[in-house]
C-alpha cells in the first residue's frame, strides 16, 4: 500500500488565558482537540483552518500566525497526519451555526485544566501545539504559500 499522509489544519485560539477546544465523539468516546480537520480540494490551508474552526465551534476567527508544522502517526491506526497549526483570535460567536456531526461543542479551557483532562486528548498534538504557542515564536502567515 502506498504511503499517503493526510493534510490537516488546526487553530490555537486564546482568550483571557483560556483556549478554544472542541469536545467531540470519536468511536463513541468524548475527546478534546483544537478545532481541526482535513484540507479539502481546491482550498487553501488558511481557508481550511477558518472553515474548520467555524464548523466545529461556531466561532468566526482571524488567523494571526503559524505556530508550527507537525508530522504525527496515530498509534491507533498507523495513519500519518501532517498538521499545520495556526494561531488566531476569536472574532464573533455564531451560536446558531450548526456544528459538524460528532461535535459535542466548544469549550474554553486553561492549560492547567487541559492537563487534568490528559486522558481525553485526541492526541499528544493537543498540548504540543498549545505549548509551542505559549513558548513562541509564532511565524508570519506568509510562511504558508
């Protein structure tokens, strides 16, 4: 079988020391993740990050930078993901916006709260991206072309 990495995007959105997270059902279990998802055909990485955040949280955001590019192989299924993680700011909550299937809802959590919920992280990338955001640097958006 050929090696086919999956391109995904994620956003780290901080507001008053809390981070916008998504609680979602994966194989019947509630897990926590950044707003994240797959790149779609004919879509830019930036547009994908903005779209996924809205679809999973109801929040309109503005991207402010690039946190990092990560390669992650899921131990559960051996699938390799390339994640481009963006920093952004929450602009407007659209409470009436329908959320994607399987999404329980958005949650604003501190890093300490997330640490206590480690068993619910979708992957180790959850805290890796937040720590990288907190420790900097964040790179200009034009890094991604």
